[in-house]
C-alpha cells in the first residue's frame, strides 16, 4: 500500500451554490443595466441615465455584499480566522470532484461576467468623457467672443463706463 496523503472531502452547504447563482444573476443584471446605460447615453436621455445610475449603485452594493457573504462562507468552510479572505480556487481541492467541477464552472462564468462588466463600464466611461469634451469645446466656441471681452472686473464692477455695456446702476442716479 502506497503512502499517499488523503484529504477529507466535505460538501459545501447548498446555500453556497445558491449564493453563487445569485451572484451570477446580479452580474448578468449589471451587464443589462450597462447596456441600457449605453443606449441612454446615445439617446442623450438624462432622466434614464439618472435612474440607471441608481440601479447601478444598487446592483454594485448587492454584488459586493454577495462577495463578502461568499468569502465568509468559504472562510468558515476552510476554517480560516474571521477577516481572512478565501478564493473559490482554494475550495476546489477541498470538496468532492463533482462540486469542484461546479465551482470551476461558476468561477469561469463569474470571471467572464466581471470582465464583460469592466469592459462595458470602461466603454461607457470613455463615451461619457468624449461627450463631455465635445460639449465643453462647443461651449468654448460659443462663448469665446464673450470671454475675450469681459464686461466686468473681478469685483463685479464694469471696467469702463460705456453706453454699449450693461450697467447695474444708472448713471443718472
């Protein structure tokens, strides 16, 4: 008989896989929100963007809470001290092979979803920055004639009395 090290495989609680499934759904929902955000930006629909921003914050908070819950459950399963994080990849060797395969699939799916979320969010961020730059450029072009000839000084008073420039106080008074 060979002297091999045997490890005891324990099953993860069913709520762990339920939490993983919930995190997948939350991540898919975040992707859908980011797609809607992109469409709202293209349509310049500010009200939709404000609503979507609130939904994004909500989903992000829920995803972070789910991450924390999963890390806590994984830490308990691996008998780690409170506050020490655990990764899904660390659980795979400690569970039976069929659960390890499920964990591997969830891990791959979550990694792909996170990559898509990051990519879409970056695309939306760059689009918003480009729109902001174009709007700033347009405003600069429109107001450049006014900016070259300021009517009021730093104190708010007219630099020189002129009939062509506005005056807060009538000269007759």
